[in-house]
C-alpha cells in the first residue's frame, strides 16, 4: 500500500515529512503539497528551502500541485468561472453576522491531491477505482478533535502523531509504529535535528484569522496583506454566487484596509478544521 504525506507546510506535516525521511517513521512514497496560489511569502520561502533539502538529502519526493489557483479565481470571478466560496463574512439585514460555507479546502486542497494520486501516481482514468492508499495527516495529540473519517472508500486516513487510522467504513484502528506527539514535541524534535520551524501555513486571505494575526500580517508581511485586501475588495459583490449581502474577510464586516485591529484579540474566527495547513 502506498503512503502519501499530505504536506500542508505547517508544523505537523513538515515534521512528519522529516521524521519519515530520517527513519523515525516508516518511509512514505510521496509528499504532495497543493498550492492554492497565495500562501504566505514565508511559506513559499520555506517550500523552496524544503525542496532544496529534499534534493540534497535524497528525501522523499515532494510534489507541488498548481492545477488550480484560488487567488486568481476569486480575483477574477465571473459568471464563466465556476468558483467555490471561502468562509467570508456577511452582514444580515437584522444586524447579525453570517459566514459563508467553506468549500475551498475540498476543491483546492483535498480534491487536487486526490486527482494527482489517481492521474499520476496510479495512472488511472477518471472514475477508475483506486487501490487502498494511506494518506498521512499531520494532526498532533493536542488537536485530536480534528481526526476524521475519509469520504472516499480507497482512502485510509493515517495519523502518525495520534496512533490511529480511520476508514470510510467508520473503523478506527491502532497503528503499532506511530509516534504520539503534541505540537511542542514536534518543535523540540525539529530543533534537536537542527531543522527550521515552519510558520503557520494558510492562504494570506483566509478569514479564519484573529485580529492579532491580521495585525501581524499587516506589520510584518505587507505584501501578503496587500494581496488580502485585493481579495477582500474582489469578493464584496458576490451576487453572481447568490449572496445578496456584501461579503468581507473580517468579522466586523468592514473593508479590510480600514479595520483597526485589536492585537490582544487572539482567538481565530470560525471553526477552522486545520486541514489547509497541517
């Protein structure tokens, strides 16, 4: 059975990649990163460093998929382009704040990786049955609530940091070779190995941000913040998608460029599954 690391460029999945390369975990066959088109500048720099490390150390092959570009699709939305919604905010007529459905992760992350596995790793036609495949997901013990069952029958969700794998049939079984770890355990291991710690990976315009995160992006990554403003302005009128109220990236339902962020507000908005940046 092939082992595929779902590489999100975050702490857990990157640590999982290194542990597999160095023999602490079984050797995976591939690591796949799906680029949505506008990750943080720091994440792209880390990706390039990681690709160089993989080349110089004969590491597990890293595949970067750029088949779909969420940034461009949102920026140039038109009736001719089928777009999915991001979990942005709307102000209802009664004054309450609503949130759009999060469809982006499935189409621009999960589906892209699944299609690559079908088309290139197995060389199958669309609709063909894929053999059972272990998809490694970097969820640590302090995030165990994120463990989930796969939607596809061929997919076996494998959690090396939790010690379990789950199947489409609702099974949850123990992994003998697992290395249960929390996020701090992973940080310590990377430090002891002399490896750089990756920053949190996510689209620069992801609405699942605290004010503190927005403020930090504005101050320390102004180019990323400028890109987020472009998306915030582009999605304002989402009537072609059936959303009649104006749409915003920030919970206050005001233009991102004018928000006075509270650096003490550190709680993320929304129920982020973390799938994008594990």
